[in-house]
C-alpha cells in the first residue's frame, strides 16, 4: 500500500511513496540504516522539489529540531541549528538576538539542512557568507563527518551535496558564524527603497525582505509552488553583448568573468508571466514561479517547465536550468 506525499511538499500535487519514516534524531538515522534499505529519499520542508510521478521507495522526513549557541566572543556567536529547523524561524531567531548575517534570507522556504545543499541566497547575500561547518551522516559508511566551507564546493545554488555527494549524506546540523556588529547589505533597489532611514538592526532588513517577498511571491499554503523554479542563467560576455544590442533593457549582474541574467525577465519576455495552461501556470506577479492552480499533476507542471525552457532557448539562445529537484519523471 502506497502513502500519499501530498501534505509534505509545497507544490501540493498528488504523489505516493512506499512508506514515510519520521527522523527526530541521529539515532533514528542509524536505526533506519540497520534495516538495509537502499531506495530512500530525504525530505525536509519539501519546498524545492517537484514530484513528477510516484516515488517507489521510502521517504525520510527530517524532523530534527534545536538551536544552540556553541561559542561566543565580543564579535559574534557560533550557532548550531538542527537540520530540520524551519529556515525562516532560524533567521528570525538570529535577528531577535540582534545577530547579523542571515537577515537578507528571511522567508526563504525550507529547512536549515537544505540551505547549504542549495547554497540559498537572496537580495545580495548567500548562506555561504555566514556558513562555518556542518555535520552529516555518511549513509554509505554509517559514519559521522564534519564538512567545512572548503569541503562543500559551494557555487551559485549549488554544492557538493547536489553533485558528487548527492544522496550520500544526511545533514544533521549546520553551524553559522553570526556577527554582533554586522553591516546591512541593501544593494538591491527593492530593499533600499523600503529602508529610507539608517539601518541599525538586522530586524529592519529582515522585515523589508519579508514585505517584498510577500508581495512578489505566492504563499504555498494558498497556492502550490516551490518558489523560483529556474536558476538565473550565467552567460559569457559574447552572448551577453549580442543580447544587449537586441534588448537594451535586459537586466544583468556581474558574476565573476561572466554575466548573470534575470530568468524571470527572460520568461516574461516570452509571454509566460501570469500564463495559465490547464491546471498550472506562472504566478501573475513573478514569471519565475510556477504554480499549481489546484489540481495540477507533477508531470503537468514539469512539462510546462520544459515548454518555458524551449521558448527561452529559441528566443534568447539561453538555457534555463531547473532549480527545483525533479523526482519520479
């Protein structure tokens, strides 16, 4: 008998798995490993996944909780958060304690354990800037390992845990160095527009970000979605200059020796913003967000995403990469 996954992911599409096992502690992980099952999937907040079909194995639901101060000096704190903690709750804990480093990433959905996997970021800040280390269980060896920043191969919405280490590790806790004397990062116009007075606390930045995200992005509790569905593409200068001559207003940002483009703008220019196709579509206020209008299947959303990729490639010669993890297609 299969078990429904619908309540456990933010797209809210119907999908099943063989069974669900709740993980509340490290011991629960080791107990599961003794059963010798090889077909399993780790799920946190389910906010960065699309089930395009059923998953035939076991789903491990990460329910590990706890926030602990590990060390402190006059400059800041080393704080450890269990991987099952809701990321936004952890951010709000940090700003409530007047700690800088995470405030720009308020209201990003998902759990703490997913933050380093995805190397999440928003409004000019990525989690790597405050990241210290993490602890994880090696699911193949049954051992505990500590990963420092240099071990994680962080990139744009990328890490070792999405590449060579994919599926091998269960992250149990993540450690961040948070500052008592931080400086506000308000380079993005939307954030700067709301902070007209001097910024004296991280809470001010977090509240501005929450206001912006609430207006631009749909609440998964009201309409199924997984936030930004595609990564902002990074292109070489040659392609960018070609596009700039055709589209003078194309939004762009420096990315090392390359140029980052705004995926939402590209999708919008292809006529997809607010478009409804069957039971799915893009959000009316943000073309980068794909939504479930109530009865969409995961495969329906996936096929719509492929249609968007094709349109952007044909019009701009730019390949969009899905940020959301696709399961069971």
